[in-house]
C-alpha cells in the first residue's frame, strides 16, 4: 500500500511541478511577489501534491468499485419509475457533496450559495436520470446530446447576460473530484451487465449528460431570479512574515475544509453501507480495503482543497490583476495558454478518467494520448478566456460555435470517442480551474474595470468545452490510422497470396 501511495504521489509531483515553476518564473520577471506570498504558494503546492496522491489512491480503492457496484445493482431494478427516482436522488446527493461546486458558489456575487447549489443539484439529478435510462434503453449518445444542447441554445436566448457565463461554468464545476470517479464507475457498472458489442461504448457519457443539467438549471434560475446586489468579495493576499505564520494560516483553514469534506464524503459512505447491507457484494477484506480508500479520499481532498484555496487562489488573482494593469496585458493570452497546458494535469479526477479510458479500450487509447489532447484543448480554452477578460467579448460568440463544432464531429468519430470527449470536458474543469484560473480571470477583469459576471466567469465553461473538440479530433485521427492499418494488412494479404500463387506455378512447371 505504501509503495502504491508513493507512486501516486510521484505522479502528482510530476503534474504540479510545471505549473509551480511557471508561477515562480512569472514572479521573477513580470509580477514581483513578496517572499511571504511565495511561501504560501509553495506550501499550497506541497499540500496539493500530497493531497492528489492520497485522493488518486483512495478513488482507485473505494470510489471506482463503489460506483461500479451501485451501477450493477441499479441495472437489476425492473420498475423504470423507481429506478428513475433512485437515480435522481443519487444525482442530487453526490452534487450537494461536491466540494468543487461549493468553491464556485462561494465566488458568485448576489446569489446565495445554497440557492445555487440546490438549483444545480436538481439539474444534475434530472440529467443523470436521463443518462442512466439512455444506457439501459440503448439510445445513441449523439442524439441525446444534440437534443439537450439544442434546448440549451434556445433557453440561452432568454437568459440575462449576467447569468449566461455562470450557467456554462456551472456545467463544468459540478463534475469535480467527488462526482467524476463515482459517475464514471457507475456507467461502467451499468454497461457491464450488457453483453452486446456496444456496451463499452455506452459506459461513457454519464458525465457528459450530467454536465448539461446545471447549465439549464442556472439559465432558468437567471430568468426567474432577480438579485438585489452584485457585490464581489475580493480574494485577499494574506500577509505572512515567518514560516510559523505560514503554518498558522493553513492550520486555521484545515478544520473548515475537514468539516466540508466530511459532509461531502458522508453521503458516499452511506451509499456504500447501504449497498453492502442490501447485496453483500464485498467480502470482508475487500470491504476493509474500501473503507481505507474512503479515508484516503477524505485526507486527500482536505489537503488538496486547503492547498489550492489558500496557496493558489490568491496568487492567481494577484497575477491576473498585476499583469492586466501593466503594459504587458496581452502577454496574458500566451501565459494563460502555457498555464492551461500544464494545469489540467494537476486536476485530481483527470488521471482517474485517463486510466479508465486506457483500461476499457484495452490500451488502444493510451493515458499519454489523452493527456496530450486534454492539455492542448485546455491550453486553447485558457487563452480564449484571457482574451475575453481583456476585450469583454461575450462568451456566447465562443461557446455557441464551439459546441456546434463538437456536436457536428459526433457524426464522424467512433461512438466511444463521443462519450470520452464529452466526459473529459467535465473532468478537465475541476478545482484547479475554480481556485486558480477563475481568480486569475477575476483579477484581470477587476484591474480593467470590467463586469465580473459577464467577463470573468466563463473560464470554467471554456475549459470544459475545448476538450470535446480535441478528443474527437484524436478520434478522427485514430479512425484514419485504423483504416490505413487495415488497408495495409489487406494489401499484405494480397501480396502474400500472389507470392503463394507464383510459388505454386513454379512448382507446377
């Protein structure tokens, strides 16, 4: 177990080091920072590395087998109505438990956090219900996505501008470190009871469909909800002088995150115990292993969230504000693209998705290929987000063409790539996006005197959108390569037959 934890921590180290190095280089050449701020940032980075290591191991030990087990049990329910109500309840439960959503809700001015969280939870519950029924009734994922995004486009016409970017952000922020491993495994469990050829293809897509629910829910909230004010509480740089001050600041916030994550984990633990009591699915040793996995998940999330919130968020806001106020503000676009390329690797749920894709496809879609595609996609999205914050371009002019391209591509790629692509969009926009990239955009917007609700919010949405296109382009390349290899194999067989015919002719002579 210790060796496994060491491996996961080393993976986290390789993912976090590049983004840490970029921030340090920027602090030397472009945005000078106080030593205390750098000390907070580096301490946050260390907590993030250790937290990701614990979380990844915990997700592998507990969250994935639990999701698969619940998926298998749900597939045995014969009454569609009872199944739908159960799925709706599970969707709401895991969404309310998602700490990533709370991070976003706390940064939204004017709307009470509880109102936003419950609205989004209802949207996820309804769309997760649709996603599960799609698998059981074997409905094409592309058709469902086109219908849902068609409704999104229609509803967006009537949505106030102040809610538009937030609505698209909600879709990405909802699928965080708690929900993603669980929902991905739930899809695998539901599809595993099927014996048809398309079962593995249909195991993906739950995250994709679930991500649409929050978008529609927040749009509807925007149409009917009228906020009284829109004051934003700026992220403050904590002044520290000694290393003791640094430790004290983190120790002050750890109890807060320990409580929040405990509230997040308890519903998952309740489902685990209920599943075990109903099905007796796990033998004693496996049961204990999963309990340890839940503890690891808890420890990892507490360290991760404390590290990014206290160490990373203030630095993101400082970098954005100082660069935007300087003569180098247009450098924000290439710097944002560089940060985007590396920051996606630090999202805790990304490696869970990549390993699952590699396992289900038998290695034909490797984790390294997924990492490259996601990095390129997120790099483009952060560059676009920085451009929006500087120029004030409406998110509608980027998101609408982006989703149309993504939906058109679904007609030209293998089915499994559609599910993987739309799932990866939600997975890529995790807590690192909410706690570093969003404050970065808000810092830029504040420095330039823009509207936070329309110009800063939207970065999570863009991070969730570009992987849809990048992964499907990878699918097109994969399909072309597969056809070319098949053609080469055909030609080789023809040449072999010709040689055999020549040999037969020579023997006859």
